[in-house]
C-alpha cells in the first residue's frame, strides 16, 4: 500500500485518486443502505406475523431459525463491508497526515519562490534575509524530506551571487562618485562662500545685511497690550515659510548628486554575511572594508594628483580643489552614516596625504607666479578651499602656512611693481615745484599729499608748493602698496599685532628700495644743479611723510588709538631710510658747485657783478641744503 501511495504521489494523480475513492465510498454506502432497509422491513413483517400468529409458534420457530441463518449469513457480509470501511478510514487518515506534512513544506516553497523573485528584482539585501530565514527557520523542520536536498543545492550559490552583484553595484557607485566629485565640491564651496560672504566687498556685505534686516523687520508686527506696552506678534505666515526655505537650502547636497544606496546596501549585506558561521563567510565585512578603503585610496591618489595643465588659468586650480573637496565631502557623509566603514583615523590619513600633495602642487605650479592679481585670486581660491574643509572638520593649519608663504612672494612681486613705477616717476619728473593756479588744483595736491604751511591757503594764486609732482605720486604709491599688502593678509588668521608689524616691515623694505633706486638714479649720470636741488627738497618731504604713513598704517590695521606693541619701525624712517640717497645727492651738488667755481675761475678776470652772482648762488645753495 505504501508503494501504491508513493506511486500515486510521484505520478501526481492524487486528486484523481481522491475523486475515485470518494465515488467508491459513496457507492458502497448506497448498497449498505439498501441492504439495511431491506432486512429491516422483513424483520418488522416477521414480528407482525409472530404477534398475529401465536398459534403457529412452531412454524414461526422454524421460520425464525431459518431467518436466523439468513441473518447470520448477512452479518458475515456486513462484517466484511465493515472491514473495508475501517481500511478506507485509515487511508483517509494517512491522506490527512500527508496534507499536514505538505502544509509544513509549503512555507519553504513559498520563500524559495520569493527568493527567486527578489533576486530577479535585484533586491539583494531582502533576498539575503529570506535566504537566512529559509536556512535557519524553515529548512530545519523539513530536512528529512529528499526534495530539501535539491533546494539546498540550488540555494548554495545564491549567497555568492548576492556578494558578486553587490560588489558590481558598489563598483558602479565608485565610478559615479568619481564623476560627480567636482560638482559636489563646487556646491560645498558655494555654500561656504555664501555663509562667509566670500568674495563680497564690505559695502556689498553691509547692503546684504541691511536687506535681510529690512525683510525681517517687515515680518514683525507690533501691537499695544492692555497695560500700554508694546508686544511683538508672531507671524504665522513666516513660521510656515521658514521650513520651506530651509528645505530649499537642503535641496542640493551630496545625497542629491549621488545615490549612496549601494554603499549602505553593501554594508548591510556584508554585516549579515559576517554574522553567518558558514564556510567561506568568515571575515566578509573586513574584506569589504579593506576593499572599499583600497579603492578610495586609489581614487584619492588620482584626485590629488595635479593635472599637467594646472598653470593655464585660475579655473584649473578651482576644478582641481573642487575635486578634492567633493572627495572628502563624500567620505565625511559615509563616515556619518557608516562609521565602521570610514573611521576618523582613516579619513585623517587620507586628508594628510591630500594636504601634502596640495601644498606641494601649489608650491610647484604656483610658486613662480609673477602676476599680483593672479596671486590675489589664487589666495581667495586657497582660502575658500581651507574654509570649506574646515567646515567639515578637517585640519587646515598647513594651508594657512602656505598662504603666509605666498604672502611673502606676493609682496615681493608687488614691491617690484612699485619700485618700477617709482623709477618711471623719477624719469618723468619735471623737477619743478608744483604750481596751483586755482582752488581745484590746490585741493587736488593737498588731497594727494599731507602738506601744511601756515597761511598757504590765504596766499593769492598761483600758489607754489616746494616739492615737484614726484612727491605726491610716490606718496600715493606708498599708500596703494600698503593697501595691496593688507589685501593678501585678510583672513590669514594673523593677530592685529602681527598684521601691523608685517605691514610696517614691508613698508620699510619698500622705502629702503626706493632710497636705493633714488641713489642709483642720481649716480647714473650727471644731473643739473637745479635737478639735484629739487631732488633734495623732494627727499626732505618724503622723509616728513613717513609720519603720515605711520598714521595711515594704524588706520588700515584698525589701531587708531596708537597703543601698539610693534617695534614701530616707521618712526625712525625720517632720519634713516633716505640717508644714503641724501648723502649721494649732496655729494653731487657739491661736485656741481665745484665744477661751476672752477669754470668761473678759468675765465680769468671777472667783474664784481659776476662775483656777486656767484656768491649769491653759493649762499642760496647752502640754504637749500640746510
């Protein structure tokens, strides 16, 4: 019978067999019912005849004996039918048991079908969870059935497939973030620039603050309370709008530019794999972490490697630094969401490597720049890069050191330009005192150079200044140079004392170089006595202007109170800085006078008028020199 049932189930005709069995049972039931009805009616008739025919007891007894024999014969047939009924009931019980066992197997089959469906839909993490549930929950209860062996064989490569597919998606993710790193970095830099009002002048920054204050003031409503005091009402409209503005600010982020789902999915999958104790799964999470860090380190090496055409324009530097910013913004986001994958030590190690490469690249490709405007723009680019990385918690000390080194380079280039302009002004000077023919010209000279003479503004026009046009031009250049020095020192984390001392030091160097240029100019060829005298006068007023430059530096560095801890180099410039140039000019004047005297003496007899003119010339020259 077992073989028969097994054959029935193996051939798949269970339902057909069940229908035939039910039909046969119904047929037997009808036969039994007919037999019972037939004998019951005969029994009733016999009883009636027994009651009615008492006289015929003997005959009835004989009939009873014959009937008893008939009943005995019928009972044996009934017993036979009863045995068949018992057998069929056992068969029905076995069928119910089979159904029960099949019901236990159904969840296994259903989950296996679900596993196949999830694999087709590329939902690998859910498929791995279903696989784990199948192996640890359902297959345990049905492992005695042979079909589970084939299921286990088919499920064996699924885990490896999930691992390979996850690695494939993760590889695609690495390629994508390499492509959008520049956009991520550009967006992060833009946010930092807006936050720090970067690239805006002080007037633009103040105007922006004023506009924001006006908008905020328009949204505030004031009403009088019962006691007469003013109370500010809440603007519910603005309260509803504020979240939307914040939401708009968050619309663009690293998550919007790239989908981090593959990373999270891989972490979840390998965490599940690491929790399994199956062969070949030990250390799966560590293998994935090592693979991720190796790939990202290789990408970092590519990102921080400067391009060959880095020196062509400022945009190439911006793109280079944006790529680096984007790379570390991604790393910071992954560290926030998956701290076991990207640790702080690993991130700092990559940053140190990048910082060293950036510093080297800037020194190599930008260290020889000779353009002042390019230096200023590059300083802003590096500073924005530093502020952006600082906002993500990265150390930027070496970047400020780099900028301070560039500061010296910038000031050297700036100083060369102003020295060249100084020499051009010397060549183009007319060596004649400035004459103001009207009030407008007079005020123009006074505004350019701090000159004061008692009663000068009361004199009639034309009014004559003792110095030539060279002096106001040089004084203006000195002020422009000081402003240029401060432009590069903004936001370099220098204390006011350091800024003040640095500006003074650069000013000393500039004036010393101007003095050397002036000395070389005088010694380069013989000048006329008038030129030499005017140069001496100009030097005197340049020395006097050092005090005004001292005040101008204090004003620029916001130290108007005069309380300075610097060494005050400019306080001694009046007596020292142009000393060599003055000595050279005085020597030239002395030589010129000697030549004049020799020329006069060689003429022989001179009239008293000529002697008087010579005496007057010497006396005037001595007055000018003193």
